[in-house]
């Protein structure tokens, strides 16, 4: 168990990067705030968790296979892959920073946000999955973690434990709002409303900082 957790500890920053991804964060707050939203919030969480597990699990399996058949050459290849993922994140971060909204534009909720309040449970589930598997930023974070887990561990047991723990850490921010609504009811609404407003104003900035910071981590640790 301890051995399985070592790669997760090493890649905890990448789990934090996924956890701080703005779009799932916004959806995770807006959906539970809508009428009867706690259940749909947990549906979003389930889809999010499934998507992260799929991405990290697939890359982990591939990295483990390559490590078995390729030896040192595979380790070098995995290092280059991490370097490339880091560069992609940095480039995306620069683009996001230069295109972030200013002034009144930063205060205006995007149109898609209003549609989140009327999502059915099944669509919330699908949205959570799509946000995890169809976003280049998410793929880079999850792929980087999978490369480390797959190249560090041998055997399916430890790898499965590591992937599951990583996914749980990555999805914790989406789990908190529906849990707060379920436990606290209307008492949690004002606090979540403030979080929602803050996220609307700072989504692009958060995204840019997260991409730049964790991209730099991937680049710096590419060949460790």
C-alpha cells in the first residue's frame, strides 16, 4: 500500500492541477446551487471521477507496458513525453493569460453557465466525464501522472490503488459543494454563492496560473 502511494505523493501537484481546473470547479458549484442540485452535483462528480480514472488508468497501463518491454529506452521516452506535456501546458497557460477578459467582461457570467442549472442527472454525469477526457489541459495533467505511476510501479494491484487515490484527490473540489448542500442545506447557499461569483471573475486567471505553474513542474521533473 505504501509503495503504491509513493508515485501519488510525487504527482500530488498534478492532482491539485486537475482539482483546480476552473470549468469543473464552476460546474461543481453552479449545479448544486440549483433546485434539487445536490443529486446532480454528485452525478457530475461520478462522471468526473470516471473520466479521470479512464485517462490516468489508460496512460498508466501504457507506461507500465512500455517500461516492461523497453527498459532504459522506455524511461527516456517517458521523460520526453513529460517534457512535451509540460511545454503544452505552458503554451496553453500563456494563451489563456493573454486572452483573459478584463473589466465588465470579467464580471459577466458566460452563457453556458446558465444552462448548467437545468441539467438533468444523466447530462451532469456526461458533462463530468467530458470535462475530464476532452480537455487538453486535463489530458496533460492526467497523462503526466499516469506516466509516473506506470513507470514507477509493477503489478496491477499497486497501480490500481495509485490511480484510484490520485483520481480521488483530483476530484475532491467537485465533491465538496454537493456535500455541503446535502449536509448544510440552505445554510450553505450564501457561501457557495460567493465562491461562484469569485470563480466567474477569476476563471481565466486561475486557469492560466494553474497551467503555467504545473507545466513548469512537469518540465522540471521530466527526467527525474
